[in-house]
C-alpha cells in the first residue's frame, strides 16, 4: 500500500490526518520488512521529541485494525509492515531482520479438500527463518 492510499483510508475511516501519522506511514512504506514499535519511535524521536510509546502503539494498532499495516509476532514481539494489496500471496519472514519474501503458492489449495464441510473465512500462512544475509552473520 502506498502512503497516499493509506492516508485516504484513514480519512474514509474517520481518522484525522496528522504529520505524525504521515511520517509513521512513510517509515513503513520505505521498508520492505517487518519493524517494531521501538524501530518506529527511534525514527520519530528526532522530529517529535518526547513522543511516547503509548502514541506509537495506539497508532500502530489502529493502522493494523483498519487494514493499513499487517502484523506478526517475531520472538515474542509484535512487528508491523505495510499491508500488501495486490494478488493473493503469503510471506517468508526473516526472524533476525524482518525482511520478507513473497510466496505465491498457497497451502490452502491442498487443504481445502480436507475441510469440505467447513466455512473458511480467512487464512494466514507465514514461514519463519533467516534470510541469506542473516545466514552469513
């Protein structure tokens, strides 16, 4: 998702446009990886002295709730990234640096036969490991 799309979605959902929110979204749009609240606050602090973790977490969860960010748990901590809105796919996620790689195949293609009498509403498939760069460390 591009920042402009995210800002329009915020507006449609009744949330106020602020420079802080815009800068938060630019942070995630410039990264092709999952990032933490701590990463975001370190990025924001030089321009927003004294910004609190409460403000960061409140916005991260709101962005996730309305579909701007997607979230995953890595090593017991919530990580976020801009939501993908193109074709159906899943992700490999590096457990060290959070970099993601798109996986185009879907395990649901094989599983649906086992769930014939069930109404599937959604699914999420993630593979965790270490990317090539982190394997070299």
